[in-house]
């Protein structure tokens, strides 16, 4: 017997309750062409973003649930004319009976969500929340330590390797070695002061602007690892949560990439 849409989503909401999302966010059901409590789920396709290509893949593969990190809809939709990609996605999802659900800043804040998973990938230990949230152990970003100090250049290479990058933007190296590291997957420039206050020697995030890189002030090395690249581990989190609760259920990352940024290396 197939689980319902809500039964598939339940382990995600248990690990990252919607109450943990930021007030500006719009996590939760984006499109539901049926009752989530009653509609049988034929499979779940996971993606960082919902694009037209992701919806096409779901329809082609007979999958009727897309779970994304970034919400498809942030603001009210006033019309469905197909004039924008978001409108076309909603229309296609409704037409083909595909539900769309997003777990965004609530999953960023979760104890085993986006940031703590990235910290483990980079070898950090004794990790704690960088910016505390609504309850103990919950919040945005995290800070931790390496087992021992390593040359900063070596750790930058580790970031390149772990994230699969072809290039890496960073500020002038502030210290010869690093041990205490702060990070925030996705856009986290506003947390630079918190990383400095936490005593971090390096801060990894994404979407840093030119002047953001000047805020290190020879105290901390600031690193932009890319928005997609610093958050895509959330798909593994989604997959593990669902598979643990519903063994042998068809759940997988989308084959098409939703990364909107390409990098040409000269």
C-alpha cells in the first residue's frame, strides 16, 4: 500500500518543524492537487529548486511528489497565465497531479539539517549553532573545530574537493592555519559578525558581495562556496529521513540539476 503525501513528508516535518522557519519564509506545501492526508504517493523526487525540468522529470517518471529545499512560491500568485516559470510550474503540477513541498529555513535550522551535515562533511567536531533559534540546539549556521589545526590553503582545497567546485572565491587569507570554522549553507553574509564573535578563523557561506569580502579585516578568511554547492547535501538529508521511516519507498534526487549558476574557468 502506497503512503500518502503527508506520510512521506511527516519525517521531514518531525526533524524540521515548520514552526522553525524564518518569518519571511514560505516552507510547507506549495502545490497540492489533492488532499495530502489521503492522496497516495507514487514516489518522491528531491531537488534544491523546483524548475520546469524537474517537474517534467517527475511527470515522465510517474512520480507525483516533489520535495525541494527552496520554496517555489514566496509571494502571492495573482494569476496563472503561464507568463512566468513559477506560473508554468504550478499549472503543470496541477495538470499532472504532482504535489510540491518545501523544507527551507526550518531545515537550515534543524540540528541535523543543512549546516550540521556540511560541517560533518568537512570534518568539523564539537559543532554548535552559530545563530541560536527558538530552542536549544536549533538555529542558523554552525561553528565547530577540526581535530587539529591545518594550513588554511589546505582547508580551502578541502572545501573545493568536498563541494566539487571548479573555482572558489575567498578573501585574503587571514591566518596561516585554521582550526575553528564557522559556516552557513546558502546566503549567510549577515552572519559574518557572528562568525567573528565565535572566534572562527574561517567562515564558509555563499552569495558574498564584493564589499562583504572586506569584512574579514585580517581576522577571518571569508569563503564563498556557492549557494547550490553549500546546500545540496540537504537532498541526502531528505532521502535518509524518508527512507528510514518508509523503507523500500521510491525516493531519489532529480537527475536534472537545478543549479542556476555556471562557472567558466579560463
